[in-house]
């Protein structure tokens, strides 16, 4: 049975259904990808205080058509370099 479900998207069937599900809510996929990129870049897991930066990166990626290059350029942004995404 090639059916499954994704949170925020719902149920789908097969690879074509997965593609359509991901394309229907690209911001969910991009947010997850951003979290994984940040985990690698920061050398730690993402935390609740990283959420504003993740949302900003996703918004900026949307302006760039969700291109991978727009994510790569945003991850080492000043927000993380200036220590703004540190625990309160």
C-alpha cells in the first residue's frame, strides 16, 4: 500500500501523490530543509529560539522562488553570526 500522510498536508498515494503534497505546501518542506541545514551549519540542533530565524529564511526563500541557492545564502546570515540566535 503506497499511501501515507504528512503533517500539515494530509494523505497521499504513491510518488506522484508525494510530489503533489510537497508542492502544495512548499514552505513546510523548505522549513524542514532549513532546520537540517542549520543543524549542520551551527554544529548543534535547532532550538525554539532559532524559530524566528528559520521563519525569516523561509520567507526570504519564498521571494527567491524557493531556490536552494537562496537557502544557502541565508543560512550563514548575520542573525546567527551576531549571536542573536542564542538562548535567552
